[in-house]
């Protein structure tokens, strides 16, 4: 049996270990990260049409480091699980609370089984 090596996160796996026991987290690696707000400031980005964030349970970290960027973003697509797979992973309600402008500013366009597409109503 081959080892699955295509799952990774900045966060420790929790529910992932029981939901997909064939996925092994046997190695760790140091990776360079940058806050989304830092990136847009360095590159002069003033408007973002679409963010597809595959951050494996670190949605809270992305949102915390991307308040200015997300306020300028029309659509935000990310993973969203009701049962956390990683330590400290947040669900849809908490995600919408933490996004700039709060839940009233972020409309759910479509809820997929493990993802969500949100629209920033302030940029309609």
C-alpha cells in the first residue's frame, strides 16, 4: 500500500486522522509563510476578484492575516468542514464572524460538501 503524502497543514491533524486513516502525517517541514495583507501591500494590489484558499484547516490564520485583502475581495472560496479535521479549525459560522464586516457582509453563494463560496456584499 502506498503512503498518501498529499495532505498537509500548518495545523496539527485531529479529525483527519479518523476521517481518513490511510493519510499519514509522518514528516514535518518548515515552510515560509507571509500574511495576505503583507503580500498585497508589497505588490500594490488594490482589488481582488477571487481567492481560492486551500489552507487545510488554517482558515482562521488566513482570515486573521488578510483582513485588508479580504475587505477588497469579491469572492472567497475555501474549504469548510462541520467536523474539524485540524486543531483549532473553525466552521462556517465562525469564519463569517471573523471576515471583515462580519456575517452580514459575506453571503453564502454555494455550500459544497467540504467547501464554501462566499461573496462580499460590500463589493456588489
